[in-house]
């Protein structure tokens, strides 16, 4: 199965705007026609609460065609760091570098580890589905905007660094090759009394090979998140000024990264037309809402805006989510095509 | 007999001179290589000394392969005060 034969939908927005509810309802609506997986990447999970089920790090069956995961962040960061420290142990075994486990706890607090571990998890899910073709649609319920934007920017930033490092490494390997050609022998280095021949070929150099591996991973994730035929980004806002400002900034940032935001969901709209009998506080609230909706019209001219009214009851549980998903029919129908 | 010894000696001298010239010709490239390796280490592991660095995972993933580069950086940093003398020696400035 090629990666283009499945779709990826990201739900983004400020904390508390209803991303998880929208993601869950969309996934439930999609699952009527497509095999769907919904993944919560938010460290403060509530996907399980919305479905009314206990979820874990492994896909749990919600309905016939719908599976859900709540990513275990502790486990994810430990796994990410374990693969790194295992490699250090393998290579430095001869140097008797012992008790590396002691440092794992320190490394988990390194800046950027959480973002990279989240990206790693996303990559793992996408790679696995590229191979297995198990799901037609993968829905990501993301952490609040700031963290999500850092995660989304990571492949682009990493691509710049990896490219520069590869060029520098090529210059190093070039010099080594010249020296070898002139002297007729490999450059040798002594590390802790042990002599090593220094590689001069790209195929032999472990650093260059690791850079190539990273480049492939970055290209893979970029080819998915930047392909509008594969990925759809949905911004969720409330009809309030601050979430809209934040969504606008997110839109600009994502555009710079080459990612298209196609939908904006305005969740919890009062939508009351008759205001004469309402208390003063509510009239003020409605007036602010109208201003906010006007802002949405101004800022998101190129996006499809979907308005969802404020419901009397919280949309929790499969029945209520199914009703809620009707508001997302435009998004669901477009994603099915 | 004398001719044979002379021929052997001459061959030795020429080989020695050849090696010397070869060593001399790559001397600059050796220094350039060492500095490039040093720059590579500084870029990858610069965060440890407060320099801007790549995303942490890139550094951590390359770290296991960089034993030699770290040794070079350490030796370069320990001789930093003497670098001018080394450069002068390299370019035969007396």
C-alpha cells in the first residue's frame, strides 16, 4: 500500500476549545465508511473520556471500523531514549562505559526531547500503516497549539541541520580521501589505546550513514505532512478573540512550513438570534461572539469555516458523538473522496 | 660492487625524499581536516558549551559515533593558546 492511499487529519487549536471532541466525532463519522484510527498526542489525554472508554498505548477497538490510541508519553520518551542509549552502549562497550542508565533520567529533561519523541511516535504510526495499510484514515488529536507547532516545525528545522551537517561531513571525507590517495594508506586514529582506520567513504562512515538515515526519516514525514492530498489540517477555535488570534498565528506559521490549513471549526457558537429577553451579561457575550465571528470571516477567507453550536449537553459517549459528527459532515465527505 | 651500494643508497634517499614530500604536501590538508572535524563536533555538540545546536535528538543520535571527534576537540581546546605558534610553524613563519 502506498502512503498516498491513506489520509491523515490533524486537529489543532488552543487548549480547551474542543479539539478532542471534534477529532473523536470526526473519526467516528469517518469510520462508517473507512477504517479509521484516532490517536491522542496530547499529554493531558481526554480522548478516552470523550469516548467513555479506557484507552491505552495500543489500538483499542471502539466500533467495527474505529480504533483509538492514547499515546503513553512516559513510555514514548523512555523508548526514544532507550534506542539512543542502547546504541551508545553497543559502540562504547569496549571503553567500558557503564551505568549509562543513570543518565537516562537527565536526558529526558533535555530541551526538545518531548517534541522529537512525539514526532517519533507519529512516524512509527505512519510507517507502520504505510506497510500494513490497516487504516484508511489516521486522525491525530494534537497537544495545544504551541507544542504542536514545534512538533510540526521539527522536520523542516531538522532537514536544514541534517543537510548542513552532511555537507560538512562530505568535506571531511573528501580531505581524508585526498590524504589517503597521496600517502597510500588509511588515516589511523588511536582512541584509548586502540587503533582505528578512519573511513573516507560515505558508505563506510557511520556518522554519514546516520545522517542519511535521519534524512530519509525527515523526508518521509515531510512527504506526508506537506502533501495536501494526504494531510489535512483542521484548526479548532471558539468564537472568542484570543483563540482566533492564536489560530491565525498558527495558520501563518503552518503556511511558512508549506502546510495547508483547509478547515476551521468554530466550536461552541451561541447562535441566538432573539436577544431582547436575555440578561445583560449574555447580550454582551453575544456581541463579542459576533465580533469574533467577523474576525474569523476576515482571517480565514481561504478556509472552509464550519460552525458548531453550543450544545445543551457535553457530547460524550458514542451516541452523542454520532449526533455531533453530523455538524462535521462536510469535512467527513471531503475526506472520504 | 660499489655501484650496487650507491644504487641502493640512492634508491633509499629518493624513497625517503618522496615520503617527505608526500608528508609535506598533505600537512596543510591534515590541519584543515582536523579543523573541519573540530567544527563538526562544535556544531553537533555545541549545546554542551552553550552554542546553538541542532535539535537534541540529532546530537544524541550522532554522539555514539563521535569518539574521535571529541578527542580532537579536547586536544584542540587544550592547545588553543598555542594555536598561533602552530600556524606559524605550519607556514614556516620564523
